[in-house]
C-alpha cells in the first residue's frame, strides 16, 4: 500500500504558481527524501497534506484515505514537524508532549511511557525548565518528539536537521532511520548527505512538479556515471586509442582535442578499467587518466537546472 | 468535547503561568474598590477644591451627599472603560497570536478540530471577563452596601447583566476579526474604537433605542429607576444577536483560514 499518494496537486499564491502539477507516491514503511531548492514548494506540499493550506486542485490520500483541508480524520495518522516548530513557552517539554498525547487520544498510562521514551531518544532527558528557555536546537528535538507522540503512521518532517549540530543531526537521522519498519517518513532537506544516508527513495521538486523520483540506488548509479579525462603523450596515440575504444559499447566521446579526450560513461569505474586494458593491449602509455564523477549534488543541480 | 476540555485545560495553565489571571484580578479589584471610594470622597474633594479656589473662601456651597447609585456609577464607568480596555487588549487577539506563532498549526495538524481552538480562545476571554467582572462587582456591592446601607437601588440584575453582555459583544467582535486579520491591530483596535464610537449612534434616536451602547450608558439610569426595564429589551436582543452571529461567523472563517 502507498502511505502517501498525491495526484495532480496544484497551489498558487496570488500570481505565484508554487505547485503546478505534483504527482508523488511514497511506499509504506519507507524513508522518502523530498528535495528541492528554496521556494520549490516543499513546505507548501507538506502543509497541504496536513490540512493547513488549501490546494487549488488535485487529490491526496494517506493510507488510502482522502486528505482534505479542514478535515482532521487523516491528521490523526500523521506526525508533523514544521521547519521552525513553535510551542507554548510557558510549558515544559513533558507538559507539551502530554498535551499532544491527549489531542492524539493516547491514554495517560501509554502517554507517560511514550513521553519518557521520546524525551530520552531526542536527548532532552533531565531538562525540566520551560520551553521559552530552549535553544533552537532543543526546540527542534522537542519537535521531533511531538511528531512521534501518538505513534503516527506517517511522519512529515520539514528540514528536521537544519538547526542541529553535527552530533544532533546524526542522532535525529538515526531516530528516523530506526522508524523505517514501523512508520513511513517523508522529510525535506537541503543536506544531500542526509538523503544518501537514510532514504530509500528521493523526489526532487522543481518548477512546481516532481522533476525526478528515483530510488536511492538508482540515484547512486546516476552519480557513478560521469566523465573520464584521458591524456596521451601524442595525438597519434590519442587517435589510435579512440579508434579502439569506439568499438566498445557504452562510451561516448564528448571532447576530443590535441592529446586529450573526454568520455561520458554510465559507470566510470568500469570505463577506467576498460581504458587501461585497451591502452595496455595497444602498448600505448597514458599520461593521465582521471575519473570526473557526478556527485549527488551534481545530479540535484542538473535536475533543478542550476 | 474531549478536545475542548483538553484545550481549555491548556488555556487555564496559560492564564496561570503567564500571570494574566492574576493581573486582571488585581486590576479589576482595584477599580472596584476605587469606584466606591471615589463615590464617597468626591463630595469631600469637591468641597476642598471649592474652598481652595481663590475668591470662593467666604462662599458656601452644598454638595449632594454620595449615594449607592454614585458608587455603582463609578463602577460601571471604570470597569466599562478601563476594565474592558484591558480585557480587549489581553484577550481580544488571542486567536491571532496562536495563528502567528504557529502553535495553532501544530495542534490542528495533529488532529485538533479548528472549532475547538477558535471557541477555546473566545471562551477564555469571555471566562476571564465574566469572573473578573463578577468578582469586582461583588466587592463593589459589598462595599456599597456597607457604606450606604439604607440606599436600595432598582433593577440591579438587569443593569449588571447589560454591562456584562456589552463586554461579551466586544470580545465576540474581536474574535471574528481575529479570523480575518493577520495581526493584532484589527481585533484589538476595532473593538476599542467601537467602545468610543458607539456612543455617537446615540445622537440618532432611532438607532439609540437598539444600540448595544444603550446597555453601557443606561446601566446607571436603570439603577436610579429613571429608565424603564422594558426599554432594555431591544438593545439586549441586538447585542445578543451580534454575539451569536460573530461566534458562528468566526468559527466558520477560522475553518477556512490557512495556517
């Protein structure tokens, strides 16, 4: 079953078309990374799913149930962490989580257990002072705890690691990763390393629609593809080597000048091995062989047109 | 109703922890006691001022003795202006604050019905106004009866209820404005403006008969028996209608608000 299905979602703010035609599917019990440049519409999408904003068209289903603006039934399956969570400053974290538990319909006994667990997991154990004294990082941790209270089936996190130090970031990613088998997680981020670390699937939002949606392994394959720069000692050697390499599948010469040529290959590692072998067979020494790999960042920049 | 009681519990904690309840109680009690004292000492003060005025020292002037009606008049004047001003400023834009801070968004995203948040904030304002008003009136009543034991007044309940309903109306207007405006300016400024501009409607006899302001300006004349209670029916009904309409409209609009 799909945990989250979005079909033809549209949203505009006055003259700005934030989301034009978004289709998205998030499998159950997976971790989905939601990428996009600033202003792409990630936060808007999450707010529409949680019923905080009204869409201009399209449909959203959460575990097969329609999610509509102003209706709260589906919200009870969702835990939401906004990018800058705000709480009641006069409460302590336990009190706020208790409030959330009551809203979620959790029994007091179960709430006490969950709160104790979550406070320890997010690293707020022993902090009994009021939320108004918390740093941004501490509020972010509390935000994660409140998103998890009530055992929601779907967690939407809007940049959950943005305000955290490196240690905090790793802890949060670990928390989200550990939820994998029980809960579906959708989180938006700019930190591509976080995506690589824990996501099963990635969607890149650009120009109001999903420009790319792939599994992380497919993305990593893409990032293994790239270019190879080869430099020989003379032009004859270059031509001779190119003629032989031209017989092999999967190579595409993109630049060819003087003693240097660039090849595009799906798998640069394999390609480098093939080039070395071919050069050895022809007894042609190579002055330089360099793999210019496409990182995930390069993939992202390419997809978002930057 | 479960959600409503959970939210109201949160509101009670907020009132206590932010000291709003204490501040309102202290101010209202002070206004109440001040009203009685002002009524008692106004003739004395006027006499002293008269005697100190140059050229008047040899003259005699009789000032009417203070009565219970004077005490209640001061009460309604002070509570109806300063007290209501305070209530509107502190509670008139409660919903706007929840929206702006994002605290409402987090709870509604979790499944808290929007009508609970809306009515909860209104109920808090109405509750504080009611309790503070009754507390202040209780003190005023006790002091007035103590200082003016043989001075009964007419139509006390009607008079007190009228002023109370007037305050409720201003809070309800602030409530519906909270669902329209994005900042506190409108929900606080417009009811305050109404507090001072509604009396202008009294210039036209037709509107004066139905204006909610009648409840404010005639709270004292009712006590003195110079105005008939049946004249209060029309403004009561109009004020009640404004309250109900504002509440229904406010809840409907908040359901449509994007958070």
